């Protein structure tokens, strides 16, 4: 029995790892993950006939709220395959629920998958930096099939360094935040290193602030050392090639700020010209012109704004109800689950990652944790 448990644990970690590496599906690893999930889904449905009401009602309301936007896409002759691609993570929510129930997924699985992925990112970076033949071939293969960024990046410091940014890189926010629950500081450092060399400035800074928050809430006296810690951290980081890039968020030197401002202005103009699109959206798969990149696109970096553009404000409201409902419950170690959800929601203002299958899986995981705590209305925090 112990061997079976360990085998299932390894399978769970592998499943999560494949979902992170192949977030967009271009490497065809995500299909393998789905088949691995299917086995546990069958177990979950056989052991649990009904979805918990805690999860069922908000997910049904949310899914029904998507119908008008999908209808708009169909009316505009957007291919069904394109619509399905944009709505897949939402439609999979019931499937993910039974998968979690049948697999006995744990925080350890998330931490292990995130750490392995971080090591892969670091390995690709070093392999390209030192021009290791096998690593260069792996990078070319991934670059040709994955919707990430695997070229070279010109940093504000003047350095030109490898860019190793998978579409699922910001899943490390979830795994990194959870690693502090068990004081897995080595895993946390590896994940931080992967974020800084990816590079993900906002993600790195968010995880650092999360670390400081966890330390302070554990012992309030640590707050006395906070200015000193931040100063030392700044001195160390500013010496690195990535340092100036990291702090460009605050100095206004980052190009991404002007790009996101252009996105915001362009979408605001759409809503002003057509207020109905603010309510019901333009539909999944729809395209629009944005001055942020001076081009036509079907997706932008700001997840929340892009969701409203596609599905409308009503659907976004129901999504927020679904996403933040766990915050109403008191349950074991809720600080880490709620904190991780909040961190990921915040980081998705910088990248279109909020609605990935991996993030929806973690959200479902939190709901199952609440259910396992046997919560009822009397446990709801008002």
C-alpha cells in the first residue's frame, strides 16, 4: 500500500509539472497530463457522486454567465475550436474537482513540481549561457513549439542574457508561496532564482514580500529588522545584471508600464464606444487593436482587463465570487491558501495567467481543502 501511495504521489507531481511546462499545449505534454488526470477523475467520481455545494453553486453561476460571450463569438463566426481554447480551463472546473478528490493531491505535489520546473529553467539558462550543445538543442525545440520567450534579452544594465520564460512561469508564484508553509526555504530560494533569471520582475518581488509577511506574522519582532533586510536585499540585487531591471518597476524605466497603459486606454475606448461590450464582452477569440503594442491581438498581459473584454463585467463578477469565496471560510492553514490565491491574482495584472488550467486546478484544490475541513455555514467568517 505504501508503494502505491508513493507512486500516486509521483504521478501527481508529474501531472502538475507537465501542466506548468506546457501551459499553452504546444509541446503536447499537456495531453499526457490530461490522461494522467483522467484516471484519478474516474476514482474521484466513483468515490464522490456530488460536487460540494460550496463549490457547485458559484461554478454553475459562473459557467452560465459565460453563455452570452460565447454566443457573441459564434454570431461573429469565430471558430468553435478557438472558442474552446479560450474557455477550456473554465469548462474543466468540474473535471478538476473530481481529479483532486480522486488523486489526494497535496501541497507537497505543488512544491515539488514547482521546484523541478525551477531547476529546468535554471538549467536552460546556464546551458545557453555557457553554450552547452544539448541544452541549446532543447531550447530550440521548446522555442519552436512553446508560447514562451526563449531568445536573448537586452537588460537596462546593458547586459545581454538568455531569456527562459515559459508560458507557465508564473505558476511558480503558487508553488513558491506554498513552500513557506513547511519552511522549505531551499525550494523557495530555487524558485526565486528561477523567477529572477526568467526574468519575472513582478513575480520575484511579490514572493519576496510574501516571505517578509510570513516572517513578520510568525514573530512580530522581525519587523524591527525589516528596513535593514530590505536595504541589504537592495544592495545585493542592484549589483546583479537583473537588479536594475527589477527596480525599473518603481523608477518608470520599464517598457512594460507604457505597454500596459496602452492596453488600458485601448480597451477603455472600446467600452466607451460600445457600452454593451462592457457588460457581455466581445467574445472569446475576438481580436482588437491596442496602442500598447501598436497591433491587433486576441490577448493582453492584464488578465482581469482581458477577461472583461472577452466575457464582460457580469461574468467577471461571478468569477470573482468563485475565486474569492474561500476567503470567507476559516480552515486549517488558511493563511497560506488565501495568501497564495491573492498573490496569484495580483501577479496576473502583469501577465495573462489567471485563467490557466494550473491556476484553476489550484483554486479547485483550495475548495476541496475547505470541504475536507467539513465546513458549514456556522464556520463562515463574517
